[in-house]
C-alpha cells in the first residue's frame, strides 16, 4: 500500500465537544441574569442529586435539564427549564406531590413547577420537602453510590430567540 503524500495528510475529525461545554454554550445564549440563575439552579439540583443522570434538551422553546436515575426520559424526576424571561423548577409528577405551602404552579394532569426568581428558593425547606417527595414518587430509585453524569439528548436546529426581544 502506498503512503499518502506529505501534501495530503490525513487528519482526525475534530473531537466532539464535551457535554459540560455544550451545556455552558446553551446557557450562554441567554441573557446574563437568566444564565446566572440557570447555572445556580442546575448546580443546586446537582448537589441534591449527585448520582442522577442529567439529560439536556436544547429545544425550540426552552433549554431543559432533567435529572433522573438513568437515561430514560420517562424517569426524570425534576428538571430546570430555562426560558428567555425566566427559569423554572419543573416536577414531572408534581400533581401528585403534597404541597401544603401551595408553592407549585400549573394545572396540568401531571407536572407542576416553581418559577425561580433568585435561586435561593431552592434552599427553602418547603422546596426541599417537594424534592424529597418527588424522589419517593419515582419508579426507579436514584443510585446510592455512582457519580452522576450529563447526556445531551437533543439540540433543536430551529430555536426561538434565547433573549427577550425588545419592544
């Protein structure tokens, strides 16, 4: 077999970007204040669920980062949803959660959410109780020992603007 000529060198394809860099890029598209809130919320959920698999969907309407025991979308427990005008903590089975403080919003058959203003809401004992109750409702328990990881599941080619449009 002939060796390739020096002028026609074979090059490796560029290395795929890590999930961490991809997520950082997704968040960077948003207004800096929304991005900071999204990073704070994501970090707070990761601290509470260190063994969870984070599934990331950079969709048409929003950036969603769901946390669950495995890579099955149907088993996501809670997600951080980032929109141009705000960040929400979304409970997949929120309609079934006990909510004595009435902090959950939404009226769907399944999910409920909390609109985050500062990220400090995640330290509220009522929100912590909701997170713990959400874990108990999950079909599959979170792993006890492994380290969680991030998987970018989809990136929409068409997206709404990630920053509010000035009027």
